[in-house]
C-alpha cells in the first residue's frame, strides 16, 4: 500500500481473501484501509455487530456474503517504513487470544521483511529480488492492467492519475463489479469514459483508434 499511489494486493491465499482485498480496494474502506491509515491493528471478531455494520456498511455486508465473518488487519511497518497490511479472515466469529495474536504479528513482521527485501517501490512493483512463490507473473499482470486502465482514463477524461483511479473505482463499485474486471474492459475498449457522461460500452471497439 502507498499514500501516494494506487494500492495493489500482492498475494491472496484463496478466493475469499482475494474477494476481501478486491472489496477494500474498490470501496476504499475496510479493516485493511484503517490499519494502514492509523498504523495499528484492526481486529474485527464478528462483522455482524452493529458497530461494524455502521462503520463499513457496504464492506461488512459484502464480506459476509463472500464467506468471512471475522477479519484481522495487521499493518506492516519497520520504523517509519510501512509497505502495506497483512489481512487475515475467519469463516466463523472468533477472538484472537494472546498467543494467536502474537503469532499473527510475527507473520506480519516476516511479511514486512520480505517486502523490504524485495524492494517494493511506491507503485507496488518489485524493483529488486523476486518475492517468494506468490504467483508473481499473475500479480504483475493484475497491477499492470489496472495501471493501464487508469492511464487510459487520464487521456479520455483529461484528469490526473489519482482522480482517474477514483473514477475507475467508483464505476466498479456502482456496477457491483470487481476492479480488475472493469479495468480489463477499459483496456480492451469495451468501456469508454466520457468527461460529461457516464461510461458506456463501446459499440465497436475495433474501430477505436484512440
């Protein structure tokens, strides 16, 4: 994660964790976002509680539908450096005891060292040694497609990169679609954004020379 560039998930262990990261990336809210913003662990043992329903209403409902009832977000940091967040989830409501929390924090420390050793830059791309076996090729393609879509929006809308990412994310949320899917449609020119109208499917992307 970065405060100056679009964030990207680097690794997901299963479909549910992938959906949780996509949700938080698309919505811009959730335990992961709060943990990174405030630099402290966010432990949510039961997403069905009224407090959390009010805190992240859309994320909480979507996370429950995805199959997660508890989410724990642990910021990765070493001194003033904070390269991201480690998210954990449970299919059942659960409170981490002292030993489990200590183990989770130890894994967060290891993840921090791995990211720093790989020299992840502010765009989320590895600049040095490869990460461990993390489907790096797939993840690089994922990031590249979102970045390419954002770049295309800057041209189509005549706006900056940060605002283009917000527009892309807002459209994905409004359509109830994953950010990666919308990005793929933008890159393939199946969706075109206009400065004065809502995005519309391109009726004939093959004829688009832009």
